[in-house]
C-alpha cells in the first residue's frame, strides 16, 4: 500500500474531480448531440409533411384581363372561378362575365382571362367559354381547339367534353380513373373507363393522345 501525505491526497483528490468532470461532460455532450440530431430529423420530417399537405390543399392560378389585380393568385384546392376573380381584386366596370361559368372548378396551373365588353362586341354572336387551360375563348376558337388532339392524361373536364360522345359524366369518370389508376399508357386504355366501349372509342380514337 502507498502511504500518501496530506498534500498528495489533496492533489489526487483534485485530479479525481477533474477526471470525473471530463467524463460527465463527455457523456452529457454526447447525449445533447444525439438529442439535437433527433430534433433536427423530427423538424425535417415535419417540414416535409407540411409541404406535402400544403401542395395538396393549395393551387396557383393566373388571372388576367378585366380584373383589378392581374397576376398569379393562391387559392384553396377545389376553388371556383369566382374565388379567383375575388382574389384578383374583383372585376373592372368594363368586364364581361355574363357567359362565364363562375362555378367552374379550377385546377393548379390554370389561366383565366376575363374579357371586356369591347372584346365581346368584337366577337358578337359567339359564346364565351372556359377551356382546359382556363382561358376564355369564343366559339370560333373552340372549333380550333376541337381540331387538336386531346391528351387524356392531362385534359380537364371541359377539354374532354369536346370529344364526340363524351359528356360531363363520362369526362368525370375519365378524370377519376386516372387519379386512382394512374396515367393511360396508350389510348386504348381509355376503354377501361366505365361507359367507353368499342363504338365510343372508334369515334374518339383519332382525336386523343397520351
């Protein structure tokens, strides 16, 4: 056994306290590091979830023409044309909205153009409608749209309804089908939608694409 004098015992005691302090600090710092990492990971996960929820509940629409504040507006999902107009500051006095379907349901990325009364007069005796892109067009422009092939993977209800024999009900079924089953890989896949048989497919096959 070693015999320590009083001074040596004091020194050993101080060293013991210092060593114990280092050990405690290392353990505490490691725990704090792990806790910080866990908090950061939790925050990142929460941010990702928030972004996903945000993208599912918000859409952006471009409003132009006879409105008080033209530009891109942020809306809740399932908003209508009337909501977009209101978010754009309402219509101007010269706006022509009599033939615009204010209840039309919007999708992300659409553009809505509100015509003036003068624009309407320049296209007299034509009906103003909203196309797949949300742009207001007259009947002459609608006929040109019909001549273009409709992409059944991206078309909205209005665009699908330009196809022969496709009404509102069938158009909704097409949109519901692709949301639940995914994109159509070939145009023949549209026959998987309830209500579209060989006869109806033959009428539209030359006017659709994927």
